[in-house]
């Protein structure tokens, strides 16, 4: 689906509604400002149509057709192809959902295609139109920055969500609520996948920041540096989280063992508590002829008392040494 | 065995059947298009014959004679020698089978040799002949690309198969089906071997992509970049899987301990359940003369009732605290 | 809040009280010495005012407005932006508190902004004014050095505090005081976070040391090298601590298991000690007609003696084999 | 001991027996072909004699005098000093034995010295004399290649031997034969030491391969590349083995825990099996007056039957839930 | 304390006793040979005096005043400042003691300062004066080499001592002597600290070896290479030891679990051994009227025999299955 298709001149949108792809391509070729075509879950046909109109690089278009790409930045002569992983943290499920944005940047055009759970780009478009008109004057690279900026900004709540979950898990395991193993494991899985989504982006971002691509106007470089810096921060945090979760998994194992110890101690204490009166009963169950206490009127009550008191004493003893 | 031996001119196969090696070598020398010789489990003699005909580099031919090479790309002056590890995932056995393809690329000739469980190259040849004639015009390097492309494409189902198994294992261990240790271990072993098959390829692919070899025509570079990108993606996924499996092994250990705890608790609960009525019986087994309840007509039934009720109460208690 | 705002000429403060920002900016522009503006928890408005006065780089000012930046050094043309993480070890809570100092260094001005628990910079300012006037003559970079020096100096007590805690934990776990798991884990968490605060600083410091920025006067380079060296030392120590804590966590796990063993042995010993007399009692509780000892006058006392002696012997035995 | 000392001209040995060192040195100086002196466990004196004759670099000679060097390649002006670790796998002891070969290569001479369990070099010498005369024509560097080639070839059976042992250990631990901990540990120790013997060689080999030393004739470079490739393969395999053994150690730990679980379950099942009839007996051991079953003629046989049947039922039950 | 202060010309000491610092500084300035001042635990005052006399770099002198520096090599223009960690292994305590040597090398002077448990340098001085006069002719850098050489030589017995301890620990844990956890942990701690003392030295040593400092005369470079090689060997060994100790810690954990298993099995066997005769006794303790065996004259002896034989049979059985 084509979501929007607009022509910008000197940073200002030239019309209200969406252009059709042919018109847009013409504007792009004319060198008069640039056009931005936004696609959502594009069919192969739509993709083909746009690719033909703008003469997009063949292999890149093929990549854009499939999902589950690795994030990358590819420079073709005169144009760029960017694959970005978007992410959204679902607090309910404690899961990170990933989407994908493919972006073609060429002389006079930007074509973006969203797949999966990618956050809508209308925000980025709006912000660019309203807040950063001066950037748009620098040309189509500003679209690249705006999208990168939004995607990376959207990583923030993901790491924050994972951070919260880690703190919850810490409370769980150190608060005695056992068996968070599964939760820890799946959190770690999330972090590993998340890292896989960000980290391949760091090198291309550093290249953009250092000005490795002459097509990117000089005045945009600080903005790319800002995004790169942000991405590095998020990635560093994810790395720390991975390390933390490894430590939690180990701590958890120790705690499970400690807890097992406590269970064994408690069980043993109770076993002792019942073993003693049983033993007493077995004494008075013996058949010796000469057992004078058996004949006493109060023998039985005394025996029962002994059988009651001994476990109570034991109970207090085990309480004191901390086994109960 | 020589599977096929064909002469291509301007990207078009010049004949139906297979040429013999001598003719092929002549075509290669004549500089008129190129020939592609395909060998399958070649005997030393066949290898020697082809090597002599095309004057292949000595040491490379020796390498091609043995299996279990490490993937590599070697540049001799004017020619290349490539060793590729192929892989196939056997869902039944949950095992990755590895094969090997050796490829000689020289001026005017391509000689490929398959060993072990390597996927047949007829697909690559066909696709090249039918879909990518324009590439074949660029010369013999197109054959290199086609084979690399197929080999790397075939890695995809392997990582996918392992991914599935990992998910199964996750369900197994978190679903309470214990002792997946062996399965986890062998999955990890597979991933380690698989990584060993891919990773040495990444650097040569990056060199091809960056145009380090002037013999590779410029127009093929995006195609090599495509393969390189694909290989990196597969390798990154394998790395994640390795890390995941390490975490699963640790999680598994914690779960085994947790399960052990549960077993000990259940056992102890049952021990308590039987200890109490036994204790009661031992009381009334005592030989005190003055035990009035012994003489009651309903003494015995009452005692039995007590012996029945106390375990039931205990059972309910242990249910409530989650030990049963 | 603007804490101080002073004008220095030839390394000497030109006045007692604080200037206002406008005056300061004028001094900065005049190229006559430099000014140092110190902000504490600046409001967005204050930041804006200072940014406008000194024409600070836009994106850097945005960064300075939010907390939780990653330490970094950014060079804008003609000016620098530094983000530093400060740290303080709270012995009571065994926690590292982090703060942040943002620093703008430009031609003729230094603007520092403290956030969170950052240590006050009055010490750095004083030391510079009194001890290092010769450095201040070298210009505004001296302020950069003074702040870096103080921040890195303040890392020292943090690693020292953690070192102490590690030694305490070692004594705890090897002294038999079990279950230090939580403490070890949180110490490790601290070290990971602390490392995250220092390590991004190492590369910029190395650049400063190697003279990568021509704006930094040559005579200050040994001072930056001194700071860099100090930071590397602290970071190396933190890395060792991280590794140590990993080992402690593992050692702890082994000790928990060893302790569990001891508990099981002790419990079993006690079980045996009570099982033997119980067994003896059950013998004499049998109803055989011909059990001559039952009729002996001293049968019962003898039996009781046996029931007393056998556990004592067992107790001594278990003591000897170290189970009790 | 001087094992052999020969003069080669145009790749052909010039005489049958061994020359004496003085003659050899003269040949070396004359620039007419080269000499190869082979030493075995040389005494300090022998070493000194040879060093003086060929004017070997002082510090290298000192190194050659002691064992336990780290593999290295040192270039002195005009000459090379190589230290190689040789290895042999002793299947009986499951141990890797290490030896050492020191090699001096200079203009016109090669001096090799074997220490410890180094494999004899007669094979390398023979192969060079018979199969690779063309290489020897390239000069003394061919001797360097021949020795490197043999040493690295001899690594192959070592990794193969360790591979076999790893497979045995896998069968051991997953086949239920417990406590392979010690074997796993010592295998890992072997692999670590083995890696230490190979890995320092990889960089010098890569330098040789890339032609960093102009003294090495161009035509030998593919041969050094062959050796380097081989060494990398062996090293990569050793690295995989190290990782595998780490995983095995972890898997082993999980299996020990699983096994412990099974033991506890079996024990508990048996405890229950005996507890029930004991309880039954204690019921009928009570002294209630009105226990009609006690007076039945078949009471006792019935009771015995009950005491027999209940454990059988329990046994079947525990079999079914897999505890026995 | 000033230990020695000597003037060397053409590698020969010019006088017997120690010069005073002023004289020495004059010699240094005159460019006639060089002086070597040796300090031991210098007071701040002594350091100041020497620093003033030789005009040592300010920041380096500050560093030399405090202990616990990180090893480093700093080049000031015309002079060097070296910090070295010395180490000594105390076999009794199984501890590595660290000391520090600071060395100033400038045109015409060498100033060394020992702190803590640093090995005395008289050996290095003597060896230089007696064995390496030719090196001393090369100037003051020879002093640098001599000290480095001795410090690195002294690392050898440390790794050897740790190696011995590792072997002892291996015997301990695999010989059944449990709970070496503490010892393993502290060995690992030592190795980590030791690595921290050596590793920062490797890069400066490699720089010296590669001739990065033109002040170092060419003829000394092989000697620095020798030291660098030695340091790398020691460091590689320490790294292996660290890895080994990690494996030992893991193996230890598995062994503790295995041992626990054995204890549980033994305990259970004994529990069964006593449970059977107790059960038998409870049978004959029942009050059935018709229990003919109770009336037999040999009933009781038979019962006792059964109660004796059954545990013996069980004992043999448990022996056979390896539980006892």
C-alpha cells in the first residue's frame, strides 16, 4: 500500500494529497526538490512499480521484498539502500516485537517501505515538515536522518522495558519467589535478539557520522552523529543487560541450591520431631515382664506428656538453629 | 566423475551434451568465452587429468584431492581456488551434514568439484544459463558467484532447522520434560561446527565485495555483496544460537535443581503422611496397664479413623503449601 | 542554577563575585583571557540563555538538557562537548551513585553543568586558581583538564570501596557465612555499571593524550596523559573486579553444594543414631513366647542401657568420620 | 649430537656421509649452494661450536639452549630464528607430548636442533631430497618450509586423537557412565596447551605467506601459504574442541544433577515400599481389646498377604511413574 | 635511601663508593658517559632532591612518589619514565607479593626507585658491569634493559609456583580430597592480579622491540626483543593458568555433586539395611492370636537370625551395585 507520496521543494511540501508514483518520479528526475514515497507492507507488484519508476537498484529491491533482513547500509552509485530493524516492547507479553523499514535514498527521491510491526513514519514525516524544514532544504538525506532518528528513538522504551523486567526478576529471585529461570531465560533471549537488531547498524552509522559518504551534506553530519551516539548508548545498555542476565542466571542457580538446603533442613527437623516420640512409644511397647512404670496409674498420661513435650523442645531447638 | 563440461560464449551454452576435457581446455586457451567443468567425487586420476589440461595450480589441486578442508579463497596469479563447505540439515537425525565444493576459476575456465553431501550444482548452472545470461557475459567469475550464492542459500534451511529445534528444546525444558541435556549439547555441537564452516568465508567474501580482486568484473560486485550480506546474516544468527544454547544449558541446570527440590518436597510430604499414623499406632501398641481407651468397644474403630483422618489432613496441608 | 561565572586573564581571576552571563560572553568574544560558567542542575531556560550567549552547538545543548548520557567527547568546529559520568560510593548502601558533568569548551569560554550526584567542581576551580595558574595561562583547555582530573580522581574511592566489599564477601563465603549470593550479584551489577561509566572515556582520553586535537595546547598534553593513565588504571581494576566477582559467584555455588553435603551427612547421622535404639525396642516388642530375656528382672534396665549406649557409640563414630 | 650435516648444490646432495661443521661453514660462506646441519639434544658445547662456525645470532643461540620456548619467528639481519613446538598424541595416556625444534636459517646454511619428543626430521630431509628438488634449488628457505610442513602435519593426528577422545567422553556421559569429570578436565587441559603451542605461530606464518620477508624466494610463497592454511585449520579445530569441552563440562554437571534426582527418587520409592507394610504391622500391634481380626484363624495369613501385596502394588506404581 | 650512585664511562665504573647526587648530575650534564642513581623506598624529599638535580619530568616524579601505579612506559621529550611491577611468589602463603620499580632514563642519567617487595637491583647492576660492558657502552638505555630483564626473569618463578599449586589442586580434587574451592579461588585471584601486572607492559615492550624510540641505540634492540619475548611467554602462560583454573572451578563443582550423590547413596543403603529387620520385628510384634511361629521354641532365635541375615544380604547387595 502506498501511504503517502509527496514532493518537497526548499523543505516545503508542495501539495496536500498524495501524488501518483509516475508524477513523483518525474519530479525526482527534474532535480527540483525531492519526493518521498511511503509504502506499507508493499506487495511485490507495488514494489516493482516504484522500483521501475525510480530505477531502484535491482538487488536491493529483491531484499526489500523479503523480510528478516539484517540491518545494513548499502551504497550503490548515486543511491543508498538502508535496512533498519524497528522494535516495540510489549509489556504484557514481555516480548520485543521486531519490524523492518527499508529505505531507498537517491538523487531526488526517498522510498520507504515498512514491514511487520514497524512504527508508522508519519511522526517522522510530520516532525521533519514542521520542526526541521531547514534540514529538508539540505535534500533527501534529511529523510534518511529522520527515519533513523525515529527508529533509534524507539529503541529507548525497549531497553527501558527490559530494564524494568530485570529489576522485577531481581526482586523475584532475591525475595524468595523461586523459579524465575524461564523468565530470565526469555529476557536474555530478547536481549540477544535486540542486540542483533542494533549492532550491525553501528558501523554504518559511524561511517555516516565520519562523513564517509560525500552525498550526505556536511550540515547533516552532526545530526547523524547524534543518532549514532544514541544507538551506541542503547547498544551499550543492551550489552550490560545481557551480562547482568547471565549473572542473574548464575545467582539464581545458587539461590535454588540454598533454598534446597533450607527445605532439606526443615524436612529433617520435622522428621526428628516425629522420630523421638515414636521411639518413646516403641520403648513402652516392649514386652519385658519387669517394667514397673507400665503398671503405674499415671504411667500412660506421663508417657503421653513426654511424647508431647519432647517434640516441642525439639521444635524450639530447630527454630533456634534456624532450620525451621 | 565428470558431470558436465560446457562451453559458454556471450553467456550462451554452445552445445547440448558434455565436451571432453581436452576440447574444453582448448576453448579456454582460445580466449573465446569460457568453459565450466563439473566434477563429482573426482578420483585422483580425473583430478590430475583436468589439472593438467587447465594447468591448475599444483598445491590447490592437492587440496582438492583431500576432504575436510577449511573454507578459503586463494588467489594464484591469474586464477582463484575456492573451498566451500556445504551443509544440509537432516531433520530426522537433528544433524547437520557437511559437504565440500572446490572451485578453480581461471582465465577462460571454471572447474568445480563436489565432495560428500554437497548439494548438486545443476541448479546453479541452470539458473545461470536461464536467468542470469547477462551475468555470464561478464565471464567466468559469474560461475563463482552462482556457486557461492547457492551454497550460502543452502545455509538458510540449516539455521532455520536449528532454530526450530531450539524452540522445541525450550518447550521441552520449560514444559517440565526434563533431561534435554543431551539434545541441547548436540545442538550446540552442530552450531559450533556450522559456524566453523561459514565464518572463514566471511573475510574472503568481504574482499570480493570490496573489489580487492581486479579480475572480478565491476558489474558482479553488487552480486558478491549480496552473497556476503547473506553469509553475514546466517553467521550472525548462528552466533546468536550458540549463545542461546549456552543459556539454555544453564537454565536447564537451574530447572533440574528446581525439579529436584520439588521431588524432595513431595517425598518428604509423603513420608510425613505415613509417619503420623505409624506414630499413632505405636502409641496404642504400648503396654501400659492403664490405657482406658484400649478397652472401649469403639476404641479400635476410632483409632483407625484417626489414622485415616490425620494423613488426609496432612495431605490437604501439603497440597496447600504446594509440596504435593 | 548558575554557581559561578568568572573571567580569567593570564591565569588570574579578574574579580571576586560572579559575572552575569552577558558580560561573560562579551569577555569570551573579546579574546581577552577566558570565562568559566558553572551551572548546577540547570533548568532548560538557564541552559538556553547560556547557549544563546555563547552560541553553543545546538545538538550538544539538547544532550546537556537530558541526563543519562553516555560519556563522550564531541568536537564541533572550534569547540568541544564533553559528557562525563561522576561516581560516588555509598559505603552504607554498598551502592555506586552516578552523576553527570557536561562541559562545553570553546574559544574563550568553558561552560560546565552538573547533574545528579556529581561532585562539586569548586575544588577543581580552586586548585586550578591556586596551584596551577601556569596551566590556566594555556587557556580554556586547562579547565577541561581540571574537571577530567577531578572526575577521574573521584573514581578511585569507588574502586577502593568495591575492593573492600569484595574482600568482605570473600571472608563471608569462605568463613562459612552462607548465602552471600545477593550481595555478590549486586556488587557485580555495580562494577558493570561503573565500567560502563568509565570505558567510553578511554578512547577520547587517548586521543587527547596523543594530541589529536590541535586546539589543545602542547604543554597540556602530559597532563591529559596523566588523566588517561589514571582512567586506564581504574578501568583495569574494575575489569579485574568483574572477573573476580564472576569467580566468587562460581566459588559460592560450589560452597553451597559442599555445605549441603555437610547438612545431609549430619542429618543422616542423627537419623541413624535414633534408628538403632528404635530397632532394638522393636525386637523386644515382639510377641514370641520364648524370649527368656523378657522375664529377667534386669532385662528392662539392660535393654535401656543398650538403647542408650548404641547411639552414643554411633555419635562418636560419626564424629570421627566427620559427619557431625 | 650432530645427526647430519650435508651440502646441497642445485637441490642435490653433494656427498653421502656427514660433513664436519668446519667444512660445512666453509661451503656456506662460499655462496655455493647451502648446508643443512641437524642437531639432536645438542649440548651447550655443540651448540657453541656450530654457532661460532656459522656466526649465529647470540641471543637466538641462548634461546636454543633452553627448552620451553614460545613458538616464534625472529628475523635478524640476513638470518632467521624459528622456534617450533612439535606435538605427539599418546593414545594410551591420552596425553599430548610436546617437543621443540629450533631452526636457524641464514645465507647458505640451515641449522636445526631438536629437543624433547620432537619428531625426527629425517623424513622432512628425505622428502625434500627426493620429491622437492626443485624447491631446494630456491635455496635454504626450502628447508624452513620442509620442517614447518612436517611439524604442522604432525599436529593433525593430535587433534584427531583428541577428537576421538571427545567422542568417547560424549558416549560415556550420555550413556550414563558417570563421573567423566576428570577425563574431560584433562582433555581440556591438553587442548589449552596445544593451542598455546600452535597459535603464536599463526602470525609469523601469515607474514611468510604474505611475503613480508624479501629473503624468502617468491616461488616458495604458495608453499608457505599451504602450511599457514593447514596451521589455521588445526588451530580452528582446537578452538572448537575447547568450546565443546566447556559445553561437555556443563552438560556433565546437569547430568550429574539429573542422575542424583533419579537416585533420590528410587531411594524414596523403596522407602515408601517398606513403610507401608511396616505401618500395617504397627496397626495390628496395637493393644486394643476389641480388634476382632486378631482372633480370626486366617487373620495372620491375611495380614501377611496384605503386607506382601501393598509393596508389590507400590512397586508397580513407582515403575509406572518412572521412579524405579 | 640512596643505595648507589655511580658514574660509568665507556661501560666502566669510574669509582668505588657512591657519588653524591650533585656530582652525579654534573657528570650527566657533561655528556661524558652516564650516571645511575639507585633509590630504595625514597622519601618525598629524596625524590625531590634527585628530581631537581636531574630535572626529571614533574608528573612522572609525582607518580614515582605514590605506589600502586599501573606498569607503563612514558616518553617525555628526551627522556623516559618506566613503571614496572615486580613480583615474588611466597610458597608458604601461596601468595604473589608485588613491588614496584620506577625508572627515569634521560640523556646521561638513569634513576631507579624501588618500592615494596621489589627484588634488589644490585644483581642487575653487577651483571651489567661484569658481563655486559659492551652494552653499557651503548649508553644509558642498557640500564633500562638490565632492569627490565631482571624484572621479567623474576616473573618466571611466580608462574612456576602457580603451576605447581595448580597441579597440587588437581591432585586434591581428583584424589577425592574435597572442598578445594577456596584454594582454587585464591589461586585464580593471584593469576588475575599477576596478569594485571604484566599485560600493560607488553605493548611498550613491543614498541621498544620494533624500534619506535630513536633514542634507543640499534644494537640494543635484539636485547629488548629478548625481554619482550620472555614477557609474552610468561603472560601467555598466566592466561592459560587462568583458563585452567576456571575449568578446575567447574570440574570441582561437578565433583562436589558426584560426591554428594555417593553420600546420598551410602546413606540410603544404610537406611534400607536397618529398615528391613525393623519391619521384621514389627511383624512379630503383631497381636494376632493365631501366629504359630510365636510359640515355637526356636521362633525367637530364628527371627533374630533373619534379622541378622537380611541386613548382611542387603549390605552385600549394596556393595555390589557400588552404593557402599
